[in-house]
C-alpha cells in the first residue's frame, strides 16, 4: 500500500511527522511507499536529523504551507502547491491510496472533497471522531466537515459510520443514535426530529447495517453502548473541543491538588499506574486521527497538536482503512438509498 503524508501539517511539523513516519515504517512491512510532501530541503534535513533513511520514503516537493488560521476553501485556490494539496493530488492521480494530515482541517476537507470527489450515493463527507466509552469507542459523526447538515446527510452518516465500525473497528452490531437534548422523540430541534423520522423510515423498510437507538444525550457518548453518534458538524465540533478542554482542565486540576501536601503526593505515586491507564485510554494520540468518510479515497485528519505517536497511529489508521476496502463497502451499503444533497 502507498500513503501520502502532509509532512508540513500540524503545530509541531515537520519533526513529529518525520519521527512518526520513521517509527511506523520500522514496524510495518505492508507499506510499499510513504510519500512525504513539503519543501524537499527542509524534509531532507529533518529526515537526516531523526534518522529516517528507509528506502520506502519518497519526498515530494510542495513549496507552500497552509497555516492553521487560514480559510480552508480559500487556501485550496490560493496555495495550489501546498503540502496538503500536493499530498491529496497523489491520491487523485492514483499514486497513493490514502492521505494523512495534521494540518488545517478545513484545507484537508476541502482538498479531499474537491480533488477526490464523493463516493457514489454520498451527499456530504463527514469526519468520524473517536470518543472512548464504557463499551469501546463511539464515533461522533460529523465532527466538523459539514456544519449545515440536512437530515439526509445524517442518514448517510449513519450508514457510513456503521460500515466503518463494522469493517475497521470489528463491531458486529454497531449502535447508532442522534445527539439531542433528550431521549424522547418529541425532544430536539426541527432538524433532529426530521432526522429521527427519516432514519426510522429507512430502518423500517431496509436491512439497516446498524441498530438504531433513536435520540441520545451527551452522557451517552461515554456511558452507553453507542458506536456512532450523529450530529451536524457545528454541534460535533463543539462537543469534540469541549471534551478535549475538559480532559485537559481535569488533568491540570488534579495535578495541582495532589501537590498541595505530602500525603496527597504519596497517594498520587501509589496511583500512578491507574492515572496513566486512564490517560492512555482518553488520549487522542492512541487513536491517531479521524477518517473523513465519504470521499473517493482514504483521508485521515489528525489533531493539529499531534505528537509523533499520534502521527504514527494516524498512518496506521490509514493503512487499516485501505486494507479493509472501506469505500467499496460504503458504496454497497448506500446503494439502497438516494439521499438528497
């Protein structure tokens, strides 16, 4: 398999991308070629610095970089030779099967959507962002690609998310719910009520690849057997960033409290293993990135603050999606419906 990595994407690029690529190639023999896009002189220097000399690495010149604060759509037009654009072009041209980027999310979504196009039957692409819960992982879909979604888009997300859960995450019976402010059918906005009615109708007349839970609430992300939580990208992005900030704040507050006296310090040392286990379970680095489902190719969007470990795991996620031919299975599952754009 062949993967393109936006080597200049992310807050700590290019070093973490180079190290992540090096570490993945050391343990993964299935990857034939790993393309790194960016200014070649910069990439050569970083590769030498971090001992990346694997013959499967191919450096591809990309003279421009999209900043995190830039508009994704505008950058696609203005910076045609950006590292994310060039990496996506490699997939478009058939040179690579997947693109991975920790750079500007809007630019990554725009590049993948415009250059790769959507799969047959997909009205809008969506980002599936993983949340650890009591039963494994729940993917919030959409987590930011489509802020003004329609009910038909969420129906497609339900199908795509459940196929991804079944094929890649190996969940036999994915459970899908709609994010709302209450479980009762009369709760929610006009949008969520219309989505609920549409998915119930689909389930009633088709062999749905998931178990539909109806409306779910925020706490269900962590405490309920739920594998896909549907929402528009505006809501999903707020949920994602709020949970990330809460986790960071809780970690900071606990450290401050433990340091206040010797007894607490001793207790913290005794519980160090447990604290580390919880941190590993909730750390985004463990998951690596979020797949952009619905585009004609594999696109993994990693966190802007990604470490080398996160980049390594994002590349592993891309490898897994390629191996399981997820897009063919999504198209097959969507063939039963014709959602409106």
